C-alpha cells in the first residue's frame, strides 16, 4: 500500500512539475513586448522605377527567293541574318514547336496536349511551358478542344 501511495505521489509531482514548467514558459511569452510600430506607413511604390519588359523582335522570315545557294545547290541564308522557315500549319490551325518546345511569333499560343491546357503570352507559366503544339490565337486553341490555363 505504501508503494502504491509513493508511486501515485511521484506521478502527481511529475505532472505538477511539467504543468508548472509549461505555465512559466507561457508567462514569459506573454510578457515579451511586441516590437514598436513604425511611425510612418509603408513608402509608396514608385511604378515608374519598375523595369519595362520589351518583347524580343521576331526573327525575319525569309522566303525561298531571298536565299542564296551553296555548292550543292542547298538554300543558304545571307551571312549574318537569322532565318526562320514558317512551319506547315495543319487544318486545325496549329504548328509543331521547335526542338526546345518554343513557339515562333506567328503562332505564340503554347498548348500542352496531356493536360488539355493552353498558355497565352504574358501568363504566369508561359515562359517555362514546353509546348506540344503552337496555335495562332486563343480561338484556334479553343476550337481544338483545349481550355485556357488559370494563371
């Protein structure tokens, strides 16, 4: 009987000690003052200081008549010029993207066929989206059964 009483008192002392420790910690937290509030409100945002994004100019599209020829008779662009050959557009109004999944300026809407979502230029995830198809405009992508991304 004395052992049981001793065990009960020991357990009661442990619980009381833990409770006292928790109450001390909570009292210290309450007594810490908040940092002083700033005297002035946040400074106004100067919108004129933000950098303006300017889209890169599209590379010049050169047709077969302006291309030169090499020794084997293959078409070659004039030296120092960037040449993009327009892709074949399908009946649905889309073209294949380049090897990196980027769309050219004539078909800027990027579409992911796995998710059925398309991204317009300027949207949040447009830059990191690797396109499966490139569309002329929003209407062409919607006509192909895709939906616009939320952001």
